[in-house]
């Protein structure tokens, strides 16, 4: 699927909103591994940081650096999730 970290962030925002609308805010997250442990860690960092909404100002640059670049094959992947 070659999803980017921006796609995962957009996805977790939508899931979080849906959880509040549909399930009184309850959200169950689980992961299924991955080919590159560093990429899995970046995705979890992005998702948990976004859910917690508590990335302090001095850490925002580090948080933003967790994102990878969109893949050339599908530069609109993050926008597709947001729609």
C-alpha cells in the first residue's frame, strides 16, 4: 500500500473524531508489524502524538521530523484519507 506517515496521521485524526461521535470516545489501536521497524516506530509516534495532543513546543520539530516524504507513486494518499 505504501502509505506515508502523513496518511497515518490523517487516518488517526478521522478515527479519533469517529470514536467520539460513535463510541463515546473509545478507541482501540493495534498494530500488525512491518518490514522496517524504524518506519513502524515513526508511524506509532505520529499517531500517538496526534492522539495525545500534547507535543510540547520544544518537541514539535522532532515530531514533525517523524514524517516521511510522500511516495512519488501516490502523492495524494494523505489527501485521499482526509476527504
